[in-house]
């Protein structure tokens, strides 16, 4: 049986923290789908084409990782695509309440899909897409915070 896991998110944009979770998660499963939510109520800075392009560029050396988009319920996407595990990163206790609620709700909706939490590497524990956008907006140095393509897009956007 092929173990397929999914790493869902907004990725607006992908950060080095996301990339670290992707690399580590890719070693735990046969195939990892990085899934970009396209119908979010959140107002995103980047279009989903831009977000996908940034992720694809960052994961080009990882053979068992692909990028997809999804809309609607995550668990429905999981069922339709034989995904057995949802990967989420935890940076700090402040992430936990929301993540636990989502994991429990997803479990209630679909018992066959497990949520697996990976703790963020300490060097990325302060990193978020929002904070990176703020730094970029004020022309701060983001080179060590996001993958190369995301850095280019951010510089261009602001
Ligand atoms: O990067 P984010 O914005 O924290 O990711 C949140 C995401 C995309 C994982 C979450 O909003 C999600 O799964 N949305 C899809 C709709 C859904 O299934 N909602 C019920 C979750 S309990």
C-alpha cells in the first residue's frame, strides 16, 4: 500500500519553515502532496498560480513531493485521493489550540485520516508568511526567510 500524506495550507508565500516541514514529512511517506487552498476566505497577496510556482521551484529536488490545489473540505480531498495523513507544523503553544481544533474536526468528519504534527525546527519557530510579508513590505532582508523564488516574487510585489 502506498502511504500518501498531504501538507495543506495557504502558502502565501511558502517560507523556509514550510519547506523544512515538507522535507522532513517527505521522508515519512511514499508520496507527499503539498496542497494549496484556493477558495480561502483569507485575502491572499499572491494568486494561486504564483503560490504554486514558488512551491514547485522550492521542491524541485524532492522526487516524491508534488503540488496540487484543492477547494472545499480537506477531508473530502483526502478521501478522493487516497490520502491517509494530514501533516501540520507546530511552531509554538499559540498554534496548538487552532491546530487541535482542526485535527479533531477533521477526525470527526473522516475517521480514516490521521493528523500528524511535526514541530518546527527552532531556527524557524518565529517564521510565518504574514511576518515575512511585513518585512518585505518595509524592504527588510528576507533572503534567509523564504526560498529563492518566493524572495524574487516578494521583492517584485513590493
Ligand atoms: O496555512 P493555513 O491557512 O493555516 O491552512 C489552513 C488550512 C488550509 C489547512 C485549512 O483552512 C483547511 O483545511 N481548509 C479547508 C476547508 C476545511 O476542510 N475546513 C475544515 C477544517 S476543520
